[in-house]
C-alpha cells in the first residue's frame, strides 16, 4: 500500500479553515522542536525523537516499515480480501478535522493513491483529549457512525492520524504537557482495543496559535503540546511495555507510533 508522497507534501502545506486571527500580534520567540538542536526549552531538550534528534531511530524505523509492508486490504470482518479496504482514520478535535478534510481532497485528486485506501475523518469538534478518552460513548459512537457512512468497519482500520489536546490547560509547563502525554497514551491504547487491526499511528501537535483571538489558552500552550507528543513517542521507542507495538517483544498494547506532520 502506498499513500502518495505528493499528496502528503501538499497536505502538510494546506491552510486550515478560516478562523479569527490577529496577524499583528508580536511573535512568541519560541523555537520549533525540530530546530532546537542542542538548546533546551525550560530545561527540556528539543528534537522530535530521543537524543534531540529529528530522525526516527533505526530499530523503530525497521519495525514501522515491517508493519507498513504488512498492510493489506481487509473485508468488513477484518479478513484479507482482494476487494477489501485499508482505512486511515483521523482522531482528534476540530483543528484535526479541518486539516484532515484538506488531506482527503488532495488524496482524492491524486491518481497515484491506492484504490483500496479509504480516508475517514473521525475528528470531532469540541472533543479534546480528555473527552475522547473519558466520554467514550458519545465520541466513539460518532466515530463508528462515520465509518459506517463511509461503507467500512472498525475491523478495516489499519492506520491512524492522531492530533489531540486539552482545550483549556491551566497548569504550568511541564505539568500540562505531561498530563496530555498520559491522555494520549490512554488514547492509543484505546485505539488498539477498538481497532485491533490498527498498526500505524502518526501523531501531531497543535499548529501555531500566536495569532488566535479567542479566549482559550493559545501560546505557549500550543507550542508545549509538541513536547507531549514527543514524550509519548519516546516512551514507546524506549521500551514502555504499556505501549508495546511489537508482537515479538510481548503483548501488543498500542499501534506503532511516530510523528506525522509537526505543524507548529
């Protein structure tokens, strides 16, 4: 299965839907995680992966490629089928939905994308990470409804794009980012239970929020959400058994994790 890299590249550059913003606000002066290098933010190293690196460690890459190569069209019962589907499901809040809609349109226009690939937007406005984890009946019922509307089932979901946050964090850094990391960990564990065929999960943090005019916390909370994703992925890479993606190591508890687009 191959998702067109051209479509992906354009999707990462696609603007989100118009929202209230004030472009005259002063810049934050914050440095993106992938540009921090050996610098630190409030004592914590940057980079998207361990050791301040922006590259996926070789062993983790090897496992991810192995799982990617094992993706195959599945029927509605989750059995391999030449006429089956490979579902990529987004999980998150309104920002996630807005960005995923653009991605869907680009993939639909790309003649190189796999005909078996079905993109389903499971991101729902107003549902932050705490609600996705704890208000399960309301959120997951809507996700199931969208899968059914797309003509697919939970048994056909094999790939995820996860972009979540807590709408109104109040605790200082790193406490709020650590809390989000733990909520994201519960979410990916839940994904494994709800979608047992799911193998790959690409995670993203929030976009730059320095131009926001609403009353919700913007910066530096949006920036700091990147550390939550970074720490989540690091936990798996460093061997956290509660996030194990490799059946050869032990019981699988979560899909394989890595960064999707770093959007900040």
